[in-house]
């Protein structure tokens, strides 16, 4: 097993939703309502207090497209198309192929919803492949930013915000009579959670399709090739373990997905821009929030954790 060091903590910030046993920040995140589960992967609210002039240097690394509504904080991101700055705004975020550097100044509040693979296709939304490693105002994808912001009452409770987002998606599904995403994408998503070391040939067999069809569907709904999706999933699971937001019982299994330690270090460094040890020894508050939400979603999808059940790292 890869030797894990205790993850560093940013003591200058105070997450309202508390911290893990190891002191890592937590958000309020949960599964969607059952009738939205085919399209929506996760919903979250993050509220963090920080000094007015304090800047968190961190990153984003999400394996799904998501809607992020920023209610406080000044955000900067180094995207595939250059630097983006935003205050209060609604942002459509494509999935990331690698860690995206970000900075946030002051206290921040973020409300968001991640989409399942194929959901953007089914909802007749933006083409995911066009937005990999990019952040754009929702104005660009036919969801006016000011209308998104108006959905959320500034002083409402986190659950009220999430219910408002769910109602927005529910109305769109009903109005457009949207189909569920392609079942091939749903099956491949499960493979990425359960066994991301699986070969693409075996994954195609499990999905019941020829390899070329799997590659075509995954490219359309995930925005990248199947091999990239699985490689990213391995790295995100390992990153979750290094930040202390993974089930420790899976630690050996996660490490064995790599041939040896040098393979792990090489792949991890390519995707995160730093070695596993550097990643653990550097505070990663915003990225850790994303990783924790993903691991909760993953364990629930694999039926290893019930929605609302206490998480192994909490």
C-alpha cells in the first residue's frame, strides 16, 4: 500500500459544515431526489469563512459537468482558454481532464449540481466535449446567469437552495419530455467507480457493445476517451485517499490499480501537477470538498453506503 502522510490543513479558513476526523473541510452534499437520479449525480452547498484579503490557492478536478452558482467570494481559474475571473455568477463547468488551478479570495459560498454522464445530451444542453477544462457563464449555454442567481434567496437554508435547483431541472425534464441518458454511459460510469483498472475491451464486453461503440458513446457523454476516463477515476480515488476522504478499507485496492509506486507517482503527477506526497503535504481545501462529495456519490452508487448514512471519514 502507498504510505500515506497526514494531509495538510488550511487553518485560515472555517468551513460552516464542519470537518472530517482529520480536519479536512466538508460541504453539505447529498444525492438528488429519486426521480432526478438518472440525470443528476450530486448536489452540494459549500460555505467557508475566511479573512477578507485571504486567498486560497487550490484547484478543481471534477469528473462530471456541473452547474456552480457562486454567491460570495472572488474566483479566478486557469482554464483551457485562459484565465477566468468571476464574483457572484452562475457558471457551467465542463469536466476536467486534469487539475485546474483556482484561487478564491475572501469568504465564499458555492451552490452546485453535478450531472451524470449523458445528462447534458439527454437534456439537450451543451456538448460536454466542447467544455472539457473550461468554465463559462451559463449565459453561453442558454441558462441566463441572472436567472440562476435569482433562484436562490441569499439568506435561505442550504437545503432550500438545493430544492430550488432540483425544481429547475425537474421542470426542464417535464417540459422537454427528456429521455434518460444512454444506459451504456450509466454502465461505464459504474465501471469507473467499481474497477477503473479494467481494460477497455473488457469494459465493452461488460457494457454489451463493441469497443468502437463504447468509445463513441463515452466520447460523446464523458467528453473524452474511455481510457482517459478510467485513468482519471483511478487518480481521483487515490487523491481522495490521500486527503482522508475515502473508505480506508479500500486503500490497498486503490493502490493495486497501479503496477507499482513509480507508476502511481508518474500518473498522479501528470494529472495533478504534483506528486502524491506533495499533494498530501499541501492544503487542498476546495479540491478536497469536491473529492469528498464524489466519494460519497461513488459509495452510494456502489451500494456500499446508504444516502444519509454516516461516511467513513466523517
